[in-house]
């Protein structure tokens, strides 16, 4: 991620609403990144595990983070999916 221009701000950022795996900044955008890994596709692919409830929690985490910063900042929600030795990165995976 650092090679792609991301600055890692927090790992396992805990809030009353849950935990963001990674909070990073790229240019002026704060990225809240859910990391999902699977060794098998028996329960679906990793990115498919980021359901509506998880997305709702990430939006609440982002609001909480903006509250800490005391300002509205551009935010984006990404998913890093690890499967079969590879990584797929989805920028703006959900709104």
C-alpha cells in the first residue's frame, strides 16, 4: 500500500462501533480498509463477506473518525481481498 501512495495511519482502529482493519490516507482522502482473507471459497470469496452490516459499521467508524478530527474529510471505503496467494484491492468498494 505504501508503494501505491498510501500513508498507513492506524491498524486495527477500535471504536465503539467496531474495528477498522486499516485507516490510511491517500492524497486528501481517508481510506477505511476492510481486509478479508480466505483459504477456500467454500463460504464465498473474501470480498463477498463485506455485507451490508459490515458496510454500515464502517460508515459509523468513519463518522466517529471525522468527529475525532473535528472536521469533515473526504472518506472512501476499500476492501483488500486475499485469496489463493493473491491480493485484489477494491477502491471505493461501497458507499
